[in-house]
C-alpha cells in the first residue's frame, strides 16, 4: 500500500474533507460570535460547526453512497456516528461545563492569592446547534464529493 492508494479512498477523503472544512469554518464563525479573528480555532475542539460530527457524517454517508446502504460497514458507521455525535453534544459538553464551574470555584477560593496552575479547558464539547451544523456540513461534503467523484 502506498500514499496513492490512500488518496483513492473516497470514504477517507470525504471524512477528512468534512473535518478540514469544519475546522476552517470555526475561524469565521468565531469571528461572527466574538468579533475577533482567532486563527487558533483551526486547531481547537468545540466551536461551530462540530468537526467530529462533520467528519463522521461525511464518512458514513460516503460509505453508503460508494459501497451501498445495504453494506454492513454502513451499519457500523451509522452506529459509530451516533456515538460520536452524542458524545460531542453530551458527555464532552458536560465536561466543559464542569471545568467552567471548577475554574470559577478556584477563582473564588483563591482571590488575592497567586494561582499559577493552568485552568481546566472549558470548551471541549459542542452545543446541539454546533453538532447539527457539523451533521449538515458532513452531508453536504459527502454529497458534493459523490457528485464530483463517482
């Protein structure tokens, strides 16, 4: 197997394209939200749209389009996509909310004291809207790729 084989894998390309476009879109959507250009959003978790959801949905739909919706791999891909999107909006979002509260608690307890520990990462999950944005983006990426590269 060589790099050309990987570049011919349409499912892999769809999934990676979904992830890449979602990560790139986080920069302008963050600007619209905060009026600041944060180029580091390309490497961030959290934000709009969910790159986890976009990647999984694009890959899952690509399996169906290129290999058939009756293929057992499509069923497995759907199950994994459901787990990832649920995790992105559920478990990871709750972990971010807990980190926010813990950081607030440390701030309250240590007022007036120098605190040199790093704060917990608060933006590690997605809102349901961000996950929905990732799902829509993933569908669009796979459909467009399938229309171009059948």
